[in-house]
């Protein structure tokens, strides 16, 4: 009798108490991108305009007859992220599901006012992944959601892919959500995030991921351009490719393009008279990808000259980066953190006024650049 | 687990009680005639026989005169070989005896020693033994004034000849299978082993059926304790009839509440012999081509006869596939349910979108959908197995069309679920042992229920339960997960992997073979030293 009771107990346990967090897949609206804009007409209570991009799976997976739009953009205004998204649920028959979210867009205007209150939601909610890409929109996030024509059916996925392959040019400081928050919270380093912009090219819409937005604490203070962004990536060892234009050593007015193959940066800290000195040694290899004219690759001297030019170009990027960040007094490369790790005592002296100290920090950059190969041909095309 | 164990302990206890009461006495339907002896009067004895057997239409009683003495041959029509009876028994006794000179001094002795041209002869004086022999196909001879009857073996009945095994097909390897006749089966084994240590121990089980059962083993290899255990477990059985070895299996297995098979069966003599060579015991039952093999372990159910005949590369690859298939057959539907209803974040986005699209419009939750499909599939399989072959094909066509296409088109099930069920089905076919596949198929439903209630957590609970259960199982005292848990490195040579023959130097230890070595060391083929390849 006791055993039968136990059996019933187990049965009841599985059949009634189970399933509490069950969600049928087709009841979910799969959100691929979340965006925040400033609500210009709104008052304090709804000062943000939240937008989500939800996929229409049948259209994406090719199950529907075609002609159906592959995504839906929902907009709602409000102050708190989650409250607004839950309210949005009241306007969507399906339950919004964020575990497959890929990109988070924050408009420049919002970023200037600070993002820490907004990001709290992403940290707290279990559905958001820390590897979502965080992008700062130059313009309006809502517009970006409709920015992609053609091939990739969902703009949010396209944005994600764009961010993923941005290493090809190394012009944008790509940033994941988790890393962004980590950089924001750490001492002696400021966070950054790539920019994204809707471009109109001959009446065609296009989205571009480029540049890097610089943050001081949680507020956007300025932008690095493409070269400066590359400088940042090179000295922080995040560069995996990218094109650099160098001057043709023979014809000064002409440019050659070099693709970065490999790059490593080493930092060294020296303290001279109680003042920190940082030495950055960058070793980089490149490949000639375009050399229109005038070079003889069969000679060793050509390569020596090219090495010099390449080093010059890389140094230029890094110096431009240092100049810009010093102007703004932000330290996205984390020199402060480096000092903290190497010499914590020294850091205690510097940390209170690090922004000012950084402006005068002695940073020495030395480049060891090599051109490895010249591509499939040694000669340029010579019509006769 | 606890519940089952307690239950089984209780039942075992009740068994012991009955065992204690009637030990050693297992009367057959013939035992009432144990005391009944032959009278010495042919006509009286024949009458008695007819009375006992109820003069059935297949009872043949041939009365004749032997040197003028009344005699009779008693046999069952259909169980004896007519030619042997005529040439070996009736002809010499009736014709040649007349040509011979005079009445011998002792007619009975001359009958037994001089006249009968039959190789196998027995004597008896009671009806019980006489009738059992006659009912098994022997010819009974009674002579006037003699209280001892002669039993001449002239067995011969319509039987299936040795043919290809139906369920254990190999591409390479012997194509002989056991038959329903016990004698043929023992011969098939004997043909493969010419060892004086091969033992066939015979016993009769079944009050009504008196079925012959043979325990076959190699005395110099098999552990005597295991053989003794088999003997005791078999002799414990008291049932009215044994029609198939499955009857015995349920009486001799260690844990009757375990879904996993603890006794292996095979219809391949080569497989049975290979098992005997590892120290296992084979139980042959008359009337079935299925031989039982004990003890057995979990990994054995993933080994096919062909593994040892084909090159070991292929065997290793196939074993890996079979193991994967086993896990797929058991866990795939539950994994799918758990992920679809609880852990949507675990699937790659593209796949998620695909499944979303295929599931939209499906009226049932994933669990119900899976249950529907699995049951439909099982029904289809069952129908295909039981139906006559020409109709079976029609069933598979209907099944493929209805389940594969119409159900999806009608929006009752999703394509992704069809794929999951199909993979599960194929995977369960890839397990070579049918009884292991059944275990996987049934246990799958339990895990499905767990997965539908608790998601991945439930699935893991199911898996852990399974492992604990398997660890607890024993087959004739040998741990079920034997070379894996308890772990034995040397026995790993023939589990998930199969090393080449020249490396399988010792027999698996967990069967406790008396003689461990089976291959001489250092037999790896290679070029002679000093010479170069090419």
C-alpha cells in the first residue's frame, strides 16, 4: 500500500509539478536585435524609444511562399527597459524571447547621456548573452532596423555578421556586451564600442560598421576614426587583419595597400623618477595586396624600403590614436590598468587623476614591421 | 530502484519458501507410471499402453512373432524414421530370425545383442521410462515372458534443415543457423570444436512437455562455479511446458525487474562457440533455434559475429556507430523535447528558426507530438513484423506516405519531429541485439516523460538512473557493465573497440576463465627482420 502511494506520488510529481518553465517554441517571438533611441517628444517618463527586431521564421527559413516580410520591428516608448519590453508583449501575440538576440543598438544621443542604467537590464536578465554585440548608432537606431536590402533577410543578423567580419578592415573597435561592461567597471581603462551608420549611396540604403565610440565612465565623449581605431586594435592585440595604405617608396605620390597578416604588441613599464614610462613594441607582418607600379620585388632592398614605409604607416595609426584619446582624456587601451597590474603602488598615486596623468604619460612606440610576400606576381602589369 | 529491489526481494523470499517445501520432486505427467512394471505378457502390456495413451491415431503397435514368441513394436507415427524401423528392426526380427537356425537359448539376449541393427539401444522395466522414450520418437520392443523392454532409437521426423540464420545476418561468415532439433544443434557446436573438454549436460524441463535442455560448455575454460550456478538455476524450474528458450530465460535471469537483457540469445552456432571459448555457458533448448548464453555483459549486445570476421578497422568503426545509435535511440526524442520546450537558447539560431517555422501551426505540444509519432512508428514496426511478407510491404508504404508526408502536410506534426523519429527508428535498428534494442525503445518513453516535465534536468536524472541501474545489474554473478565498471584495462580490447586478433592474447577476465591465454604472444604479422619493404 505504501509503495503504491509512493508510485502515485512520483507520478503526480512528474505530471503536475513539472513543466513550470515550459515554453513551446512556436509561442516565442525570437528577438534578434534590441535598440534604444531618444524619444524627442517624450517627457521624462518616456524619454527612451525602445525598438526590437523580431524574425518571422517561415520567411527566413524559406517555408513560406515568399513576399512575406522576414522581420518585424516593434517600437515602444518608456523609461525602464524591461517595463517597456513587457508592455510591448501586450502588443505582440507571441512572447518576446531574447536568448537569441545578437546585437544591441544604442543611439549616439542616448550614449552621450550615459548607458549604465540601460545596461543593468542586460546584466540582470538571464536571457541575454554576454556575447551580444554592442553598437553605437550615429543617427537613429530605428532607422538601422530597416537598413539592409537583399541578401541577408534580417538586418540584425546582417549587423551581427558585419561586426563579426569587421576584422577584414580593422576599422571598428568591435565590442561585446560583457566585455563592454567589464571595461566600464574596471579601474584604469575606459570602454569603447563600434559605431554603425545608415548610409545613403545613390538612393540605396546601406549599413556600415566603422569607427569606435569612446566612453568616459558610461558616457560617450567622442569618436575614434578608422585609422585611430586600427591603432587601438593593434596596441591592444585585437587586430586580426586589415588593410593599411602605405606610400610607394619609388613614386611618392602613389599608394600601395598592405594587408596585415599577424601582429603582436608587447607593453613594458618603466618607472623613472617616480614617473611611469610605457614602451610598446609592435611586431607586425604584412602582405602586399596591391602595388600598381614601379616596384621590383626581386630585390631585397625593395622589401627593406617597404618595411620602413609599413612601419611608418602603423606608427602613424598608433600615434593618431594616442593623440585623440589624450585630447579626450580617455584610456580605452587600458594603460592605467597596465600600470595597476605591474606596479599597484604607483597606481595608487596616479589613479585619482588618471585622465590628466594619461595626457602626459610617456609612451614610446617602436615598430618592427615586415612585408612577408608580394602576392602571386612580382611584376606589375605593363602594357606595351 | 529501491522499490523494485524490495519487491524483487519479497518475491525471491516467497520463491524460497515454495522451494523448501517441494525440493527435488518435480513430477512429470509420466511419473505416476514410475512404479508400474511390465508384466511379461505382451497382449496385456499393449492394452495397458493403449489405455494410458488413450489409443491415439498416431500410435502404431506392430505385433509379430519372434521365433514364434509373441512380440510387439510400439512407436509414434511421424516421430520415427520408417525406413530405419523396417530395415533395422522389423526385417531382422521377422524375416532373418526365421532364416536363422533354431530358437536361441535366451531369445531376449539374442534379440538385443544379435538381431537388432540399431545403433542406440536402451532397456527399461517401467512404463514411465518406456512411454517417455516412445513419445520422444524411439521404438519400444516388448517380448513375451520378459519384463524388460527394449528401446531402439529410430528418431526421424519432418524438421527444418540447417538454414541461414534469419535474424543475425552477416556478410562474411558462416551461413549456418541453429534449427529446432536439439541433436542438430549439438552437432553444429561439436563440428566447430573437436575438444574432449566440450560438455553437453542434458536435463528435462517441463512437467507436460518434458523438453530436452542441454547445458553446453568447455570444461577446461568455463568457471565451474558459473556452470554449477546454471545447473542449479535450471533445475529449479518447474513449469508445465517449455516451448521456447525465452521460458527458461525468465526463470534464470538475476533481476526480473530489469528492463535490460541479462541473458543473451543467438541463433548462430559460431557465436555460441565463440562465447563458450570465452568461458560462457550455452543453453540449448529442444524446439527452438535460439540458444541462450550466460553470463553476459552490456557491451556484448553491441557486438556482432561479423566484428571478428571482418578487418578490425571496420569492426571498430561499426561498434562506434552502434554505441552512438544506442544513445540516439534512447535519448534523441527526449533531447529534442527538452531543448524545444525548455532550453531554446541551446540551439543555433538558424536551426531554431527552421524548427520554429516547421512547428508553427502544429496543434500539439512537442511532447504529445513526439509521443504520437513514436507510438505510430512502433505500431508500424509491429505491423510490419507480424504481417505476412507481401502485406508487410504495403504497410511500410502506407506508413511512409501517411507519417512521412501526409501528417506533415496536414500540419499535425512538424518535419523536424519526423526527422527525429526517423533517426531514432533507424538508430534502434542499428543495435545488433534485438532484446537490447527493445530495452532502449521502452526506456526511451520514460525519459521522454521526464524530459517533458523537467527538461534537461529530467533527462539527466533519467540517464543517471540508467547508469545506477546498469551498475547494480549482474548476470550470473558477473557485473553487467563488466569491463567498464569495474574497469579492467586488458578487457577493453574487446568492448567498444576490437583490437586485431593477434593482440587479443587473453580471454576477458570478468567471465573468470580457467585458462586465460588464447593467442600466443608476438604473432603480429610483419616483414622478416633485415629485409626491406617494397
